[in-house]
């Protein structure tokens, strides 16, 4: 693994697709260099899923300080803006941060800055929730559409909500983005890259590991509160295993659907990293 030099005291950023071994690398760096491991994964902020989202285990958390993992209620609003605001006091702390995750938007908000957009009114959010992806896309301006992942409903809906709530396209807000909280030159930033076949094998193994570690117990604990519209309940593996728990899918069907969803998600992650993280150190895994 062609890791960059870890500069003393500077924050370390580790981005990479799902199942690429980011958390293990973060723990290794913490053991050798010290620091607090900070979550930058949108699914791992929720308190209802540890096993299914591959959050660090209790044993792993005991090996080094961890922050921003499993601290958000399952039904709470949480965005890149929330995450960035929680990051700021950590950046001012005395210990090195090792920021690790697969949510590219969190990293770009941190290292490139984030527009200070007013909160979306509940009525606008409700209207957006009721619309199809195609209807949301049809109303976006071309410049905003060129900047976001058009297959990611959450990103498309956010852009639509900003336009309706403020009267200004998301791209217009982004063009007046303030200075970043952590410029790239002030940290050691790396992206993990791997061959698709290598990652596919790890994705396949992860499903079995999830089941062995108690994924179905998490599903059963959430069955009475499950809402497919909530971001927390869209985490990969949750809809599939919920379908198995409710008898609408066999275990084999749930596994195959989860594997397909994970592959598609990893592909979107890699596309984001290639487009937005060209200045990061590229680490080859296989």
C-alpha cells in the first residue's frame, strides 16, 4: 500500500468506496501515530445501525478515541451542513484527527468550503418527498444538474428544495462558498483505490459477516419504526434485510439485491472521488 508520509499533528483524511478497508487503516494510523478517528460516512451517524453500516465495533472503538459515530437518532434530519458544524470544534481541539468515510460530499464540504444555505421549510420538504426523481430533475437548472449525481435522489431533492425555498439555484449558492475549514494543504488526504473484482469479493463477504455479527437483531429492533422514506432506513442492506424479515424476500434474494446496491453505490463513490479528489494522494489497494 503506497501510503503518503503522515505529517506530525496534521489531520489525516481517508476516503474510499464501501468495503475498501478504510476503518482498519484509520485504526492502524491511530495506533502508530495517535489521534481521534472521526466518522465521515452519512450512514454511520445513525444510532440504529452498527453492524449493517459497518460502524466500528465496540472492541475497535476501545482501541482509539472515536467521534461522530452512531450519535444521531434514526428519524432526525442530518446533512453535510450538520456534519460540518460538528466538525469545527473538533478541528480546534488539541489532538490529531483521522477523518474517515465514504461520503464524498462531507470531505468536499470540509476541504473546499460549503455554501451557507437557509434551512428548507417543512412544506417544501413535504412537496419534494411526494415527487418522483424525474419530476425533480425536470425543474433543475442545467448548471446545478451538471454538478450533482443525478442518480442520487437525496442530492437531486436537495437541489430542488434549495431552488424552491430560496429562489436561487444550488449552483448559485455554491459559487459564493466561503473559505474551507480545512484546506488540503493543511492535512494529509488520501483516497483508497481498488480493482472492481477485488472490491466485489469483499462486498460479497461482507453480507455474510453482517449476518454473523447480528444484523438481523438490528433489523428486528427497528421493525416497528422502519420508514423507507427516512435516510437512515435507506442504508444499503436495510431494505433488503427488512424484506427478508417480513417474508417478501428470501435470504438469497436479499443478499443478491444488497450486493447489487453496494456495487452501484461503490461505482458512484469512485466516480465522485475521481472527479472531485484529483489533488488527494491516490492509494492503490489491489
